[in-house]
C-alpha cells in the first residue's frame, strides 16, 4: 500500500528529529568554539549572527539527509511490497548471519 502524505510527513519528522537529536550533542562544542572565536574577532558587532547561520546550515544538511532517508525508506518499502504483494508466505524462513550459520526467523523450525 503506498504511503499517504501524512505517513510520509511522519516518517520525515521521525528522521529529522532523530538526526538533530543525535547530532546536536556532538556538534555543540563546535558551535561554542565558533561563537567564542566570533566574539574574540568581533568585527561587525554581531558575532552570534554568524554562529546562528553556521548552526542553521549544519542542521539544514541533516534535515536534507532526513528527506533523502525518507525517500530511500519509502522506495525500499514500496519495492518490497511489490515483490511480495503482501503474501507473507514468501518471506524468507532463514536469514544468513555473518557470524556463522543461519538465523531462524520461523518459530516452528
């Protein structure tokens, strides 16, 4: 079943919130250093404006990544649904595991 606009928006929101939440802690020191350097070399009188633009650009990149991830997730789900036509009997019973033998996904085997 194809995604509706609300499903697409909620998956995009999930990706965007997740990426911003995961990347903010690692980027915060970079923003603070950038702001400190901006204050020390204050030439135009608005050092925090450059920091805000820097942070906005950083988050814009991750939000763009979220849009791409949403499209990839939709494509994979769409392709998988077309391959199997909703028939769950066609799903593989065993999945190869890199560490060794197969992993059973069928509780009866």
